[in-house]
C-alpha cells in the first residue's frame, strides 16, 4: 500500500501537497484534471476515507494522517464559494 502525494492548485493560485496513505487516490483523481471545489472535497472525503480503511484492514487501526489531510482540505475549501467557477486542479499524483 504505497503512500502517495497529490499536488493541487487552489482557486486562488496557491499550491499544496496533499497526502494519501494509499495509491487508491488514483481511483478518485486524475493528474491534469480540475474539479469544482465541492466536488474536490467530496472526492477527497471518499478517497481518504477509503485509504484510511485500507490501512485499518492491513494494520488494525485507521490512518489519522489521512483524516488530518481531509480536515485541512475542508478547512481550505471553506474559503471559497461553492460556485462551480472555483476549481481545484490536481496537477500531479505520485
């Protein structure tokens, strides 16, 4: 279960490196794609929850780092309107 980072650009142009404990992130995002902020948050929640469950299945405990990352994403997303013009671009996964 290789950990992965996904590199995103927020609507204000700021870039962030996000963490996933599992490569399952590739099932939810594609490099070079842009997602409206609400969709990015929803996909992040599904992806990081899935990744945390995979850690729990393998090691017997959930991944707090995945849940911390999700909280950071939600916090950052709260600064933008839920308007479809505000997008987050995933520019690299790896």
